[in-house]
């Protein structure tokens, strides 16, 4: 997100409110300042996807993709809290890669 802010400030250098917010974040948060000072500009995008999982069925989630200049790629799936999709993601977190066989 720090990289997103840096890119946005580069695109809108005359936006005083944005510049002020970035200055305040740098002054108040050492981790933010450290990340800002690296100068990295990553790309972040969110895409909504539906995955049909064989164990829990369809899951619609936001897929946040972050790519950094050194070509690392991070993908995070999130669903609306309290939704059926969130419950299905929670179930997958618990079951992991386990296999279940019917015993009837």
C-alpha cells in the first residue's frame, strides 16, 4: 500500500491533501517511513473471482495481487466478513490439503 501511495503521489503531485497525508504517515510511523524511503513502486490491483472448489463449492472472493519491482508476486484472497464465501474460505483454511473419503 505504501508503494500504491507513492505511485499515486507521483501521478498527482499537486494534490496537497495527499502530500500532507504521506508526510504525516512518514513522521508518525517508522515502518511506513522505512518502506517509503526504499523508493519502490509496486503495482496493486483487486479483481473479484469465483472459484469452484470441489470440496466446498463456489467461492467468490476479492483477489488482491501485488507485484513488486524485483518480480515478487503476492496474492491474497478475501471474502466479505460473515458471508457464505467467508465461511467457505475458513473451512478451506481448516481442512488444508487433507482428503476426505466417504465411509458409507
